[in-house]
C-alpha cells in the first residue's frame, strides 16, 4: 500500500522541507542564545527539529494505517524529507553558520603585532572568500554594529554564496564516497548502522506497535515530570543519576570521576547494535 509519487509531489515535499530548514535557521539562534545555551533542535546526530517532523509523519501514517487509509507519505518520501531537514538544519546552524562564518572575519579581529597576521596573512586572503575585514564591520560581526551604521549585506553575498557552494559540494562528495564504500561495508564487512536503523524502523511502521509507545512513554516520563516540577515545585525532581550527581563519584583518588547515569537515548540505540559489538 504505497503512495503514488509524481514529480509535482516531490517538488511540493522538497519545497516544504526547504521551508522547514529556513524556519529552523530562523528559530535556532533564538533557542540557543535566549532560551538555553545548548540547542537540542539543531544540535546532535538526531536533532529534534528534523526528527520531530519524521516522527510526526510516521505517526500520521501509523494512525491512518489503523483506519485502513493510504499513508500520508511513502517511506522513501519520508526519508528524503528527513534528510533535507537534517542536512539543511545542520548547515544553517552549527555545522556552517556558527562554525564557518565567524572565520571569515576573525583574521582581522584577532590580528596582533605578535602573530603578524596583518603583514603575512591578510594580504594573501582572496577577497571573495572572506567577509568584511575593515572596521567597524569585522569586530561588529562579533559585538554588533551601532544603530547608526548600516549592515553590510552586499559585502557578504559573494563569500556566503562561495562557501555555501563549497558546503553543497562537500555534502555531495560525502554521499558519493559513502555510496562507493557501501557495498564493502554492508555485503562484505557486515557492518550495522544503528542511526540509520533507527530512522528506517520508524518509516517501516515501528509506531504501529504498542511496544513503541510504551517505550516512548517510559523515556519521556522523567523529562515530562521535571518540566511539570519546574512550574509546580511541590515534589522533587527525578534524576537518572545513581548514587551521585552530574559531578560523578570519586572511585580512585586523582582519577577521572565515574558518573553512574542511565542514558535512555543510548539504551534505545543499543537495540539496533549487534550483540557482539556491545559485548
């Protein structure tokens, strides 16, 4: 029972995925700098911003399957949308914007008589590959510009386009390299890919099984309780640390502390790892 896929349908799905990526690019700075220091929406291997969309699509398909209705999206469509959101949100947040873009002005900001960057580095940088290196624009990238100074949007068009093209080329190269090694890894080395199995199990109908929902409820019980406790601090918070807090236990003087904690996400990931590897 599949969904008929047409070029027009693919175009709509990819357009919605790119719109979701743009939304993540706009929301992620607010989540990181205003609400919290760590941004779970775009950080991590399975960030919530992309994974929540995949879970919503698979949940809708599971609901429609119980009603004997056709799915909202086919498995290959769900995976394609997820990959666009995953790679797009990474590139639009920490993997490119937060890591790469500050480097385009840092040579001018951190140049000093001791390192000699002004004489030996700045004259050799191609202008199309760096951002504004003159003041107040270079340091203004880090500290903000005064209201009386116009934002140099035009001076960022060329370097942003150049490094975006490089990022796309790097992603395509990584995908091509993976496809070249896939047969050796899968057929000969018999490697398992737990992260991929997690996504594939969702699109293959794992959410139709009640055991999935029991596991989801159990893993969500602690953060849901602590969220409620933050608004109604009547009962103590729940913790997955055993015998110690985040600082850990000192089992040997001078050695690294041991942190006894139950990592629910890692425990779920172990389900997809081969038994011999775990042992």
